[in-house]
C-alpha cells in the first residue's frame, strides 16, 4: 500500500477559527455588504438608474441592523425588488445572523457544531450553549405567529384605503418592520406614520409589535409558563417587564407635559390625540424609529427625553438595540445597596452577581464614550446640524432606532460613514466588537492582593 504523502510541518497551514464574537461581527458585515450590492443594482431603484453604492450600503446597514435611518426614502426611491431586499435584510437582522444561519442549516439537515452553538449563545446573551438550537426553532415560530398576526390586523385596516394587494403588502412590510424594531415605512416623502397620528388602530398595532419585539425572545418564551400557579418569573423577566413598562409610562407622561402645548407637535391635537401621540413617541424610541409627529419640531427638553429612551433601548435577546433595559436597571442595584448600607446588590429579592454589574458598568461607560465621540465627529463634518440634532442622530443610530430631526438625507459622505459605523456598533454590540478585536480570552494566572481606594 502506498504511503500517504506527508508534508513537512512548516508547510501545514494553521487552522483558523473565529471566536463567537468574531463570527457574529463578520456575519453581519457580510450580510450588509451583500445587501449593499443588491440595492445598488438598477433593478432595485424605481428609476432603473441604480443607487450610489454608499447610499445603498447605508440603507443595507440600516436595514440589517434594524435601524430605519435612511438617506433616500424607501417608498419613493426603491422599486418593489429593492423594497423586498430591504424587507429580507430587516427580517434577517431582526432574527440575528447566527439564528438565520442556524435555521438555514437545519432546513438542509445539517448538524450545528459546538462553534455554532457558542456563537448562538453569544448572540442570545445566554450563560450556557445548551438548548440553543431548540431555542432558535421556537424563536422562528414566535416570529412567524406575531408578525403574521400584526400583518393581518394592519392589512384589515389598510385594504379599504389602499386596495387588496397594496393593503396586504403594506400590512406585511410594516408588521415585519415594527416587530423587528426597524422603523422602515412605505408612506413616502420621509413622512413615516405622521398621517396616522390620530388613527387608534394603526398606533396600537404598531406599538404593540414594537413592545413585543423589544421584550426579547427569552422573556416571550417564559411568559406562557407564568400562568401556572405558584410559578415565579425569573429575575431577568422581572427586570425586563418592570423597566420596559416603567420607561414607557414615564416617557408618555414627560412627553405629554413637555409637548402638550407645542403647536407644531402635540398642541394641535385633541386631548385623546395628545395622549395617543405621547404614548407612541414614548414607545418608538425603544429602538423602533416610526414617528407620528415631526421629531425635528419637538422642543429641546423633549428631545433629551427621546435621546435618553433611545440610549437605554430594548431588552437583550430581542430585535432592538441600545444598552438594554437590564443593563440600565442592573446599575441601580449597587446604588440602592450603597444608599441602604447593604453589602449585596439585589433587585426583587434576588442578589445580582458582581460580574454582571461589572459588565453592565463596562457597557454603559463604553457606550457613553462611543456616542459622544461619534456625535462630536458628526458635528465636525456637518457643523450646520448643531450638537443636539447630531447627538440625537448618533444615539438613534447606536440604539438602532431610526428617529431623526431630518439631517440624515443631507449628510456628506463622511457623515454617512460615521452613522453607518455607529449603527453597526449598536446592533452587533460594542462589547461584542471589543471581544472580536481582542480575540480569544486569556486565562488569568495571577490574582493580586486587595487594597481599599478612597472614592467620593
């Protein structure tokens, strides 16, 4: 028997494996690039002349990262083919690259290896990789049921207005966009849903889809089991639910107080209309991007409230962005512990591990530094915008929201690149990007002695 050819050791190429963080980062970047190429084709534009690649790449980044910021209007500029590409990118981005890749592999009967399971664990923010494939199947089922229900309800509302075909198409597009917290719309003229500011059905359906999509799949899967007698919700679910609805209520009250007399926004509406508009504008900064009033005409105090809501964002494992509700709430635990003189940080009678608090603090500080750096950079390349509109634009991009005071279509090339980088960082996660750049984690072999430091 002939001996197998043996190569010298120096000719054997090293095996290169991506870490879970690197897999997610490279995956999202690949989808964005492919989407940008498709949207730049002549068939994707309504005029048949094609779209400049930077604008197409901007739209692909915004759609894949479920943001909603646009430099060209989706309905006016893109053809039906282009709109369907955007819809596919939104769905792919909302599910997450790894979830979509896993579902595709399962469809073709392929087995998900350990590396894929670890990447799914990273994408969902789980503690362990066990059961992630089963979880992915459940996520697909939940997505189809919720989006299908939302699409049917919106179609029933819009078929009388637009006709059968267009009403169904609009229902599907906006349901997918709302559940995935994307904020893309087909109303034309950069109007978003301002034409439906007094429409109770459209407002409640869209906001319900936004809230459910922002809760996170982990919480959605846990909710049905809470109906059992004596079943206590997990700490994660408690924090997500209380923080989500607390922020919506607080945002509604504050926007109503600050904008209730503004004749350019809520002041022109009846009292029921003002309450509905305040509620919608409180929900949509939770990374959705739809708006029923002109954001550019809101007062500065109200814009700061919107910025704060966008920065916090949605919840982990969902379709939204931002630092996440659990990150925001986890930082209150040590504050309450210090104020009360307790040694342990706890919420809802449960102690939060110090490592979770360290991670939350890291995410918040990195995010603040990143957002302000990008806002200053955007102000430098677009000085006419002013710092507050630039800050709102950047926080909207970082939180994958899509709200804007109207400066997005007028951004220069450098400004578009700044916003795209911010959108990408916000969707993938700054901590994930840091881990991707760092590579694999090193073992700590030395633990130093503890010594107190004076603070305060």
